[in-house]
């Protein structure tokens, strides 16, 4: 989904159907060199209560390498993420690599009527393309573990990846 509530100067938001992690599309934010530090984009959401969750998890990819904390996810109960209840730092991102991550909610007890989600480019990184996908509030302690037969997975040691067969993914479902 494109962010449409607030688009500050130098940032455009579109939907990218060519490369996503889940659901066939992701949000693509294109930042020009004209964007100032702390520029942000926001989107209105239906009121959301996440006070019983502990973390937000998502995927992100940048076309440039970024430092940890250079980008933030904003969650707010006011329009345009004007006074965020949650300001969640992205980890360092390696250029061109989809990165899954989770960030602990700082004050979940206040996250009872969120109506705006935003991305803030806290550091002026210059021109950049950022893709984000599959933002979800989760409760870490409720993770379910499932056994997967040995013939349904393999390890790519060079890339550091666990590879699940199509049958295994169908059996256990999607999860980061």
C-alpha cells in the first residue's frame, strides 16, 4: 500500500509489484536529495489496538547502505504521526538486501488507538529507495514451533539461509 496521508517534500510513495516479501506488493518510498533530515511519509489506518503485543516485525530493503537508527517507523494516535507514541529504529540495512527485523514496543500500554503509521528518514542519506513490507505487531512469547521433516529443508551455508521446500512452507504456513 502506498502511504498517502502525508508526503513531505522530496519523498514519493508507490506500490511495487515487482519485488516484495509477502502478498505480492510492497511499499516503495523514493527519496530525492531534496528531502531534508527527519522528512517523513505517513498513512492513515483504521484504529488499531496493539497494547497486548510486544514487538513490531517487518521487512525492509534500501538501495543504499544505511546505519542503524537512520530510519524510524512511527506509530501514532494522531494524524500524520505528528506526535508518535512509538518511534522504532530500523537496523542497519545493507544495500539491495531484504532485511527482516523486529523492534520491541517501548510503551505498548499506550498503543490503544493507533490511526497513523509513518516512516521518518531521521538521517539525511541523500537519494534513496526504500521498500517496506509485511509490518505486523506481534507478541513474542506466543511463537509456535513446528517440526519439519529433514527432507523438507536444506541449508545454504554460503548465504547463511535455511531453505524450506514448497511442501514445508504449505505445511507450516508463513512466518518470519
